[in-house]
C-alpha cells in the first residue's frame, strides 16, 4: 500500500514489538506493549509561511521517530 502525506503531516510505521520474552515464552498480541517508536514512511511537502515560502521539513523518509499515543491515527492495512 502506498501512502501520501499532506502538508506537514508524517506517516510512521510502528516498530514490531517483542514476540518472545527473554525466557522464550511467546507473548500474545493482546499482552504486548506497543513500541513507542517507528520509521517514517511518508512526509508531506511542509507548510508555507505568511510570505508563501515553503518551510523546510525536519523529518525525512527513513528517519526513526518516537510516537506519542495522543497523536496517532490508525490506518487500515487492507485498503
């Protein structure tokens, strides 16, 4: 699936959580903690200032970023 981000928005693929514990026990999805970081897979062109000049982005595709729970919006993989 291909994503296109608009304005100053970014699309982040959340890192996979640990599937096994250190002792080798398989952890089910419902018991796993969501990783708080991921890889940037799409970035918008940025915003324009009052003069109409495009403000450069600080983030590029491939960067690793932290995720704050209140800012995430889930995307359906099946689309």
